[in-house]
């Protein structure tokens, strides 16, 4: 089944960012947003009467910067922050991260190439430049999280993140679906990473469609090969819309 067949005007579309809309890059700051993607997203937003949201591990401010001048609804930091369809900002309670920051920074200072990313309520330890240190990074972060209050460890692509225990992409999608312009629509969530599995489960439980980009185990019942394929399929869905309404 293609995205053109799935994406009807009564859908709400939820999109992950890294690895889904844009290719994975060697460094978090090195991602490239292809120019045509912005135009496609604007058109899809119009088609779905505003019911398009980005569901990302990145902060909302970063997503805004990458998608500028487009402004979309966004859940950032795995749902710890969320800007709804009316522009209202919802912030989950955060928990002290000092112990995790200390542990992650101490490890990074001993191992050049490790990168500590500090977000509101969350700390990410990236090991893409030092993949051989994966086990050490995961163990260090897990121990620091276990010794902290209210945090959970989440694995991503070459990254271990400590985030608020209550934050999840699935919850963020449910919160969007309780509000206009998302309420009453069939949810479609497209993502690429372990962190997106909660989102796939949520939309499928609600009668919607989960689509995994790329390879790897997933609960999602549909697949797309790559971010480039996603862009092509969105363009095809828009073209099919023109044909349908012509
Ligand atoms: O939920 P997402 O929108 O997919 O964000 C997940 C994380 O993305 C970023 O890290 C990942 O992408 C980087 C750029 O391609 C890559 O270098 C890194 O290895 C990946 O883990 C971002 O830096 C994180 O904050 C997000 O949580």
C-alpha cells in the first residue's frame, strides 16, 4: 500500500525528523534539509487542514530552525515539550539531571569523539564517532539514570538519552489527537528509530497506520525505504490528490 492510498484528507500526519524526513548525518548539527521538503510539507499541511506535526527527540526550537520559514505543530525532546495546533506550549515536569550530566561529561572528557547534548529535561550522549564505546556509554548512562529520580534511559541511533520518565512519543501523539485540528482524524505516524516504536503502537492501537523508515525490527505494519522515498511518496500522494479532485 502506498502513502497515496493511506493519506486521505481525514488523516492526521505525525512525522519523526532525523532518519525520517532527513538523512542521518555524522553530527547532530550536520543534517541537511532538502529545499523541496519544505514545499511538500506545506502542501501536505494544507491538504490535511493543518493536521501535521513533527514528533522528535530534538527540542522544538531546533525543529523550527531546520524547517524555517515553515511553522508546524511539534512535540520535542520525545514529548517533554509540545506546541499544539493553536501555538500553545505544553511543558512536562522535568527532573534534576546533574548526576547524568556529570557522568556523561566525565566519560566524554576521557574519550574524545563522544558528544554530550544538553536539552531541556534531557541529556543525550552520542557515540557515533566512537561506536566501539557503545557498551560503556550505555552502561554509564544507565547507572546514572538508575541513581537519579524520575528519569528513563532511551536508546536511539548511536545515542543514549536520559529523559523524563513520563515523556513518550506515543503520549505526545495522543495529546495532539485530543485537540484541533488533529481530533477525530486517523493518525499516521512515520518514524525510523527505536524511540518511534511507542508512536507506532499508539497510532495502530487507535486504528491508524505506523510506518517504519529503513530496516530493523519494528511493530510498525508498513515500511518505507528511506527519507528520500518518504519525500517521493508524499509528492505522489499530493499528485494523487490533484487527480482525485480534478
Ligand atoms: O526523534 P528524532 O527527530 O529522530 O531525533 C532523534 C535524535 O536525533 C539527533 O541525533 C540523531 O541524528 C543525528 C543527525 O543525523 C546523528 O548524528 C545522531 O547519531 C543521531 O542519534 C539529535 O541529536 C537527538 O537530540 C535526537 O534525540
